[in-house]
C-alpha cells in the first residue's frame, strides 16, 4: 500500500475527483507524515507550506512560475503538477516520488534547468540521509584549494584543505563526489544502513552534479569585475531575487547597501585615472574585510558598489556602512607625497520593511544614497519613504 498525507492549503475545484482517482490507483490517505508522500493542494508552490517532517512533496497547484517551482523543490524532493493538467500526471508524479525519488529519469531532470547548484544539493542530501539512515549529513564543494560546506549540518563548518579531504576519504569518513574531478565531499553521521546504497545512487547522479558545478564555475567567472574582483552588476541581478525568495520563505530580512565613492572624478583629475582605479580597489578590499561570509559585494558600475546582507535589517546594515566609511577615511592611500582621501556615501533599504522585491530594493536604496549625497556625502542614510 502506498500512503499519502493530504494537505489542502487552498480550496480547489476537482479535489474530490482527485481523491477518488487516488483511491482507485491504490493510494491510501494517512494522518501521519512518516513514510508517506505529502500531497499539497495550493494556489502555487510555496516552501512555507512544507511541514518539517515531510520528505517528499507532490504539489497540485493552480499555477507556478519557474522561480516558485525552484524555491519549493529546493527544500524537499518533489514534483509540481498544475490542477489544469490530466490527473494521470499526478499518479505518475507520485509513482516517481514513491519508487524512484530522485534518479536521472525522475524529477531531478525537471528541476535541473531551474535550479542552482545549492538548490540541487539540498534534495541530494535528503536522499542520501534516507538511503543511509544517517542521523545527519553535510556536503562540501571544492573551490580552488579548499572544500567549503554548502549543505547540511552535524559537522564543523570550517573549510577543509585538499589534504584533509583526502584523509577523510581514505579513512572511510567521507565519500568523494565525482572522484576524477574531486568536486566535493559527502559526510554522513552514524549511517545505520551503511553507505553502499548511497554510493551507488550518488555515482548515477554525479554527471548531473558535475554539470551544475561546471555551470556555476563558468557563471562565477562571467560575474566577476576585472578591476576589483568583486561580483558585477549582472551577478547582483541574478542573485538578489534568489536571496529575497529565500528570506521570504524564512520570514527573514535582507538589507542592501548602495555605495558611491565620493568625488572620484575630482580625484581622477587631480591624481590621474590610475589613482581612481586604486581607490576603487581599496574600497572593494576594505569591504571584503568587513563583511560576513554570507554577505556579497558587487561593483554596480563606475564608482558604485552594492553589499547584499542576508538575515539583516536596515539598522544592522547601517553599522557596517559606518564602519566602512570610518575605515576608508583612515586608510593610507598615497600617490607620491600626497595622501589620497577616500570618502563614501551609503544608502540603505531592506526587505520587507522598505521593499517587496529585488527591483524595489535597489530603487529604495538608490534613493537613500541620493539623499546621503545631497546631505553632504560621507554618511549613511536609511530609506525613510522620501
């Protein structure tokens, strides 16, 4: 008998017809989530409706954008079916989730063209925990000469050197992901069922993970600013909507600092354009020293930068803005015998307090920046509605 747990968030026409069809197909409804596939009836896929204990979700929705679908599927293994589709699609989705939760012919191919590498890693880890019976697990991915934890819990999040990663694999304490390329590590805590089944399943999935890893690497190269090595505006436009969707699902704040280097044209005229470039590099370097690991620095263009801060409100972002202004004012950039002053104006807005989306967040922080410039530069201004 195949069990489903029914969760009707929003009423839908055709619900009784679907329930009848599910019974005819051999699915039995249960009040328990353990061992059952969750069927969510809603207007759209939304991670907020996923109970903590759910392991697989079949979404039956009125509609759903690729972004909404990606956000929901990144949280749990699942499949999305529109209510306008034939009911047989619901049956097929449930059969995939029941017997082949995430193989290369299953729902992962539906998700692959929508998801980022991070969004793929979460459901991959869920399946590894299920196959191994482990109490916890985590995945590290390689970047340059170290491995960094990207998903999971139960282990210290400190980066791992190449030598340490190799030792863990040789000792049987970690599984190498894509061994020829060594793109990552999987660590499982107390796997009751052993790691044999997990390893076999992971090897089948590795070509898809390698493809996503290579795409992310190529994307990072195209998203770098050549001068400051910060992320560029194209990267901000791609990442900010993802960050806001994630914050919305977790009921968290996101702050955006819009930075402008004061009087850069005057510095170029006085000291030459190479000095202006050194000023921009100094701003980016100081910002990278002050921001947290989860924050992102972008060169928006010309003399403008942005800092995107997760889990942070406007007041928290203002503290960073003040520290950055003070640090740059005290910096010792010299040209010949002359000390070059570096001044910064900062405008701040936050989601959801000031803006309801990515475009509005940029617009409101830019308005705050213009106000900071108007008030005399070298200061932080939080958007106040004017």
